[in-house]
């Protein structure tokens, strides 16, 4: 299968920036894997790894070739997200959100805003950070002469630390509308706090950003977001959902790779199993078979969802609600299966490795901690409810900023 350990080849940072994007990503993944355990222990900001991503050119994959970007399709970008997630889901998260933010500018902004930010992202190797989180409604924007002032705080601001530009959201108290904007990460009044210390996704820097009379200019504000804008604008949450789905699947694949190596090298046969090698134990084999099947099913559905979204993306402004709904339903199916598979596999691997695998120094629990932290991003029950409403009543999902 595609997620066999042999697909992650060796390489050095000196050669990472040359070649086909997938080959570049494979060399990066091999590099990230060497320090993933220690970086999970340390937490904080993955400065070196972020620098390598900047130098690789992979941050520009979504940007069209006409604007000097990579011009890649979503399925190719998602394959790289999944590849990174096998070895380091924090890096996969940051890499995926880079493309979510660029897509947000495309979907919500005008042509001039898109072209300006895309060209400068390529030219300056910008890394984008996220300070949107509409669940924090207390960040406010008010007029101040020919500009605006932003005050408040945002939590779960993934990638804000070490970013070059931020995308933010704020509420206009006069209209109660949610506004989306972009600005430099070093603008006066911005405080990016390094207070992320959760059990998983330890290097996503998903902490807090605070705003103290931060200036915002009219040409930095994007048009009305999500369900308030065009049907095409409502594709943004679909992008977020398919990115997360690939992260969950990649974590499950990485956990199985880790477990396989451990079982073959260190697990002992159980005394009453009747076999000399754990690789012949019928219960260990059954567990591997079940995990393999779960991942295989999630992979097929996730790949299908990626292709479905690409078709919706290519329609452009002509997309209608039914086309959008088809992609959203395909993504909901994939996310539901990938969530369940990843939570099961990252826990069940200990049954095929044995008690020694729980040693703190091995940090094999990082796969479960990462997926447990990330799958709480939004409750899977609501995705299942959408699917049930379609299956029973043929009601298509209603777009929101979250799904």
C-alpha cells in the first residue's frame, strides 16, 4: 500500500528544494521524522522545519503558475499533507493551513487582493498564520478615520508564531457582521502569545493572539465571507474539512508503520500463543488485519473526496448549491470514517506492540494524542447528522463558516 515505510526515502536539507513536489515532500518528511519524537517532547515552534518548508517552495503549490506558483491541484496538495502527517502531524497541520489561508484569500478577496498576496507569498516565501476562529466573537473592529482599529483576542491561532502574514476575523459591532482581513504579523499592537501547551499537535503554535488597537486598512479587508458571500465562497469550510481528514488518515498510517516496525523488532510472543514469533500470533495478525482494513477504507473514501472537491473547485463562480453539496457530503463521509479509523488505530497499536511500547521515552502515544486533540476541532456527530439528514430526507448540508 502507498503508506509503506519504504515510500519515505532519505535525503538531506541541501537537496530539498529541487525536483517534483512529491519527491521534495518525501525528502522533507524523512528529515522531519528524525526529530519528531524530541520535538513532540519540547513543544514550541518548529523554526527549522518551517524554514525548510519556506525554502522548499511547497508553500506556493496552490498559487497558479501565472503568478509564479506551483499550480498544483488539491489532490496533489492533500497527498503531501497526508505524507507529512505520517511523521509529524503538527507540520502537516501548518502546511495544510497555509493552503487553506491562500484559498480563503482567493475565495473571499477580489482579484487585486488575490494577485498581490499570491505574488508576494512566492517572492518572499511567506508563511501564513491563522487568527480567524469565529467561535471567539469578542474581537471587534471599529472605524477610526480612514482606517479601522481591531481589539480583542483569538484562541487556536495555528501557525501564528513565526508567520509573515496573518489572516484574522473580527466582528463589526455596528452591523454584527463577521469580517475577514489580512495583515503583517509584526504590525504594532499584535501580541502573538506562545501559550500553546496541549497534549497533542505540540508544534502547531495554536495559542492566543491579542489585538490592542491594531490598525487595519480598507484594502486589507476581504469581501463578505462564507455563507454570506457567493456559493463558491462556501467552499472554504470544505477545504478545512478535507485537510483535517487527510491529517487524520496520515496519522493512522504513520501509527501503523511505527507499530509494524516495533512488533517485528521488539514485541515478544505471548507464552501461551503456541508460536515462537509475534509475527505469527493469530491475535496480533487479526489486529493488524482490522487496522489495515480500516485505513484502506478511509484512504479510498478520502481520495474520492479529494477528487470530488477538485471538481467543485474547477467549476469556479458557476458552482451551484447542489455541486457544492456533493463535495461536502463526500468529504463528510471520508471525515467520519477517517476520524473513527484514526482514533481506533492509534489506540489499538499498543495491543500489537505490548506493554514496553508505553515507555515515555518512545512517545508512541503521540499518534493518539495528536489525533485526539485534532479530532475535537469540530464534533464528528454533526457530520454524521448531516449524512443522516441526506440519507433519510435528501436534505443537502447547509453551508456555515464551520462546515
